[in-house]
């Protein structure tokens, strides 16, 4: 297994979210995260009710920040459980 993702609609938060995207350390920096993120956005965008996708990450994770911003995610300025909250407008 290279990694896994967890995403979907959160009833609790009333939004579409990417909860987890994890790539095994042996496979990092090989493009798997970028490909997975692309496929997740494509899949979630199929839902006509999905106009925004939210995710959060550790502010010290500069690789994640760079990747998410390359896909158009923007910082909301909100901190959730010590993580920065980003949003992609579809």
C-alpha cells in the first residue's frame, strides 16, 4: 500500500472536506500525493453540491502547504486544533 485518503461530506461541519491524505514515507516525493490530491478533487467535484473543499494541516508542514496552494487551496485564517484551515473554491 502506498497510502490512503479519507474525504467526503461532514454532517457535523456541514462541508465537504479532505480529512486525511497520507503517503507512506517510502513513497513520498514521488508524485503520489500530487496524483491522489488531483483525483480527490476531481471525484469530489462530481457532486453538484460541492462548491468548496476544506482541509487542515500542521502549519510546520511546508511541503503540504506548497502542494495545497499549487492546487488553489487558500488559507482561511482559521486555526482548528492547532492546524491551519484551507479552502478550495470549486
